[in-house]
C-alpha cells in the first residue's frame, strides 16, 4: 500500500530519481551534517538500535567536511 502511494506520487512529479531509501537517508544526512548529535539521528530519525548501523548508513565524512566542522567547533 505505501509502495503504491509512493509510485503514484512519483509518477505525478519530476522527481523520478528519488527512492524511498533517499527519503530516509537525506534527512538523516542533513541533520548529522548540521550539528544534530549522531545518537539523535540514530535513535530518533533512523530508529536504529545500534549506533554502528547509523555510522555505516551515513558513510564517511570527507576531509573537507571534517575540517569545516573543526572550524565551526573552534569558532573560526
């Protein structure tokens, strides 16, 4: 039933490339990249029981992103 609703909605829009996986991943990535603690992303947004699952799910942070966050944390 949910899949049928998704398919009908997708067919009415220009967003053919968006999958249910994307609808789950992008809010979690956005939240984690904007300062929401990983524990909150894991338990509340993704509903994972194990933080390791979330770390795998969200992938690795690029070197640029790591430097940007260090600058933010240190007020630069």
